[in-house]
C-alpha cells in the first residue's frame, strides 16, 4: 500500500473510534442525566402538585377556615339556647294559665254558692211571710167572749202563728202582757197582748181590737214580720234591747 493510503486509513480508523467513544460517552452522560432528571422531575411534580392544592385557596380564606368553624359552633349553641328558653317560657306560661283558670273557676263557684245561699234565704223569708199572711187572713177569728184565760189566748195564737215562730212570739207576749189581751201600760198607754202604741193601730187588723185576742195576734204577727222579718228576729232584737 502506498504511504499516502496508510495515512488516510489510519485517520479513518481514528475518527471512527473517536466517534464511537463520543457516542458512548454521550449516551452514558444522557442516561445518567435521564436517570437523575427523572427522579428530580417526579419529585418536582409531586411538590408542584402539593403546592397547587395549597394554592387553590387564597391566603385570607385559609386563615378564615378555623374561625368559620368556631362561628358555626357559636351559632349552633345560640340557637339551642334560644330554643331551650322558648320551651321554658312556653311551659311557664302554660302553668300560669292553668293556675289562673283554676282560680277563676274557684271564684265563680264561690260566687255561685253565695248567690244560691242568698236566694234560698230570700225564698225562706218570702215563704214565711206568705204562710204568715195566709194564716192571718184565712183563719177566722174565734167567737168573741167577755173574757179569756191565758191558755185560751195561747191556743188561738197557735192557730195563727207558724209553728217554728210560735215560741219566739210567745216569749215576746209573755214579757209584754203576760197573755192578757186587755193589758194597759200605765205610763205609755200601750195596749193589748203585744202592747201596741197607741193601741188604735191594731184597728188595721179589725175593729174589735180592744176585745178580741185573735185580732191583736194577727196585728202583732204582721208587725213583727214587717219590721223585723219574723217573730224570732223580733225576739232577738228584744233580747238585745229589752223591747222591740
């Protein structure tokens, strides 16, 4: 081979070796770079992802998250307390209304009882007056005689005066005249069984008031009923005052 060709061949072989070496070196470097870069890229991507999640909320909102949670808790507690207060107030109002209703019913019952008692008393007094009036009007006077014993006058009185009032009537007559239908008070001039003053007032019951004990009894009974309510009421007054 000529000298020139050997030089050229050596140069070609040297270039090839250099090229292969360069390629190998570049591949190794690239591989190393790829391995190292791949790990770094993954880490970077993970870090970037985390950073993106944190960056989704503005800094002000991130600070407000705990504060908002506390506010919601406070609001819930306030609502619960308000509901409890409302229930308590409603229960107290219900109890007070029940007490007021009971008190009102008791007061109404008491008023009704007083009203009924008053009506019964008025009816009793009215019945007593009616019974007394009919007795005084319907019973005819016994035949007039010149004189009467106390027992005879009392028997006449029993026919005229209601049974439950007779004893009171008798007590008054006994104190006033001793059942003497012609008794006269020497100082005042009061006359008769019940000592009417003046005696002529008894003429409203009959013209024979001077001599007929029945006429005097009728007048005396009407007088006690009209002035005091009944002979027993008149007797109570007499006991307290010594007269009627």
